[in-house]
C-alpha cells in the first residue's frame, strides 16, 4: 500500500520537508523512549558529526503531536530546550530536558517542567515497536522507529454511520487528539467486496494522522476534513480539505481529490473514466507517463478547455492561475460528483481551490467509459 502513503504525503510534503543542507551533516540518529513520571516519552535525536549541538523531536504517548528541542553540550551532559518560534520572541515551551549518556547507550537525567519541578528521566534505545494492528502500515511505508512507535499508539474510534447504497453503509472513524475523521465502507452484500478498499482508506487515514502529528514548529493548527462526493457499486470519489494556521499567518486551504475502485481500492485513472481519443485508439497504460502526457497535452486539454469555456465563460478568463490557457488543463486533479466531473489543481500562490469546474455528465456522454455507468444523482 505504499502508493497510498505517497498519494497523500506528496500532497502535504511542504508541511514536513526539512533542509537538505542540515540533513547532510547528520552523523547518527538516536531513537529513545522512557518515562517522565507516569508518561511515556519517545525521542528522535539528530547528532551532527562532532558538533556540540543536537536537535530533538519528541512526543508523549498521550499527546502525539511533535515537539522540538535544541540541545547543547554542558560538560558530560546535554541540555535540551525550546527555541523561539520564527516571528516570536518567546520559546514554544519553558520545559527543559537535561540528560547524560551511559555506557550502554541509555540516557539518564531529569525533566524540568514549566513550574521548575524536576522529574527523573531514564531513556533507553528503542529496539522494538509496540505491537498494534497498524504495524503493517509502518512496515509497508518504511517508517523509522520514531514514527512507527507513534503510529502504534494511534487509537481510532468508530463514530457515526451513514446509509447510502442498498446494503452499504459508511462508518466514520475518528482519532481523538487530532480530531481527524475518515471513513470506511461496510457491505451487507456478499457480492460487493470492500476489504481492499477499506485497507486503502485506512492507509490514507493513518497518513493524514502522521502528517498532522508531524507539525512544524511554526504551524499552530492543522484542520483536515473529508467529504464523500460520489458513490456507486463500482467506485467512490471524495475530497480531502486541509487548512493550517501558523504563528504569523494563515495558509490557503488545500484540496485533494480521489476516485477509488470499490473492488481494488486503487486510484482510477482519468482515461478509464472519460476518453476523448478515437474509440479504436488504445488507452495509454496508467504507468506510461509519456504516452499519457502526450494524450493529455494534445487531445484531452484542448477538449476540456473548450467545454469549460462554453460552460463557464467568465471564470475561464482567469489569468492568475493560467485557467485561460488550454495547456493548464493537461494534468488536473479530478473527482466524480453528483453533478458531473470535477477538475481542479493543487492551490498555490494566487490560485484558490476550484470547486466550480464541474462538467455535467450529459456534456460528456459521448466520451464516458461505459464500465462505470456515470450519471447525475439527485
């Protein structure tokens, strides 16, 4: 299921990419865990060659959102503390950690809380990640010990259930700390198998949670919501909306569109939904990037552009996002809605989320692939 993690994390990549210049100097990474009073502390410590400075990312098992410390050597010990967040004068937290390394690779010291109280700390190297039903996700996506430990502590609680198709229900699962909810399908029809789809959906849910907990120091809050747009016995389409606020400004909302096969849980490629080429032409393989792009650039984009200009003449005059150019529409994101095919792009700069670029199914009738029997819903 690696493609699911890539599918989601590639979209949110700017949220947790780090400087390649800093990473190039890392000599070793230490993964530690231990007790701070009654709480379990999990640590990822970056060591830079012979530098007297170290960076620490940490979380507590009852508060899995990443926190950050800067560490400096003090004799035989290390003092870790919060630095001021960009754009502010005060540190994120007044707590500190002072620890010294033992011969066996463990660390011993104390945690200094905001009230100045000292709490003894013993940290040991992580050798095994706690067993959980999500261990498969960590293994399939090559998570390091720190993130794998975090995922093992995730707890998803079943919430509301919605009735949709005959003999099909939608169950929503929520992670309490983040508030991020995501859905699974439940089928009472023996002929409609949803196991593969639900594995894919669970992977997406866990990926969203991982991104939420990997908060950057300057990011104050991340909100994620999911809306199901279209559901048939063959496919499900939905959108994921996210918005974040930093200490200094709000970032624009982001939108991710998806169309998944009910049977396989895999993304359905656009050419399997709508085809503007000759009926006798062979569709390019979803894995053939070159052939797909050639078709999109010279056939698909111009046709889509022409249809959208007819449907939305004023909106298609927008020059800021390049919507007034046919080539802009060669590689859009897409989803199926109750009204028609929704096209969009990853928002950037002055480009906002496109929620209006919907082509009604009746306008696409000659070009729709019959396999999915797409039509408007009430």
